[in-house]
C-alpha cells in the first residue's frame, strides 16, 4: 500500500471514530429526560464538537484550509452565555 493510501486510511479511521462517538453521544442524550430546549442545545453542541474535530483531522491531513482552532472556544463561550 502506498504511503498516501495509508495516510488516507488513517484520516478516514479518525473521522469514523469521531462520527461513532457522536452517534453514541446523541443516542445517550435521547435516553435522558430533559426539557426539549436544553436537550436540543446539547445535541447541537455535540454536533458542533464533532464537526470541529473532523475539520481538525482534515486540516492535519492537508485537506481542509478553513480550520479555526479557536472556533470551539467561541462555541463554548456562546453556550455559556445561553445556559
């Protein structure tokens, strides 16, 4: 296998792990009884975290240039002002 193919496989594996973690988290949140608004907000945040991680993985692989390391910090601040 070529070195490029190995790198792509590693990137894909990392993305799959991130998506699987998101699925597990969302499934877990579905089992929790909370107010709809708070529940929806947690789901939104988990999806944003997963997207941020995928962007980071792709950026590290040289496939995504718009990655902003501080983006997640901004979402944390936004979430804290809402909650």
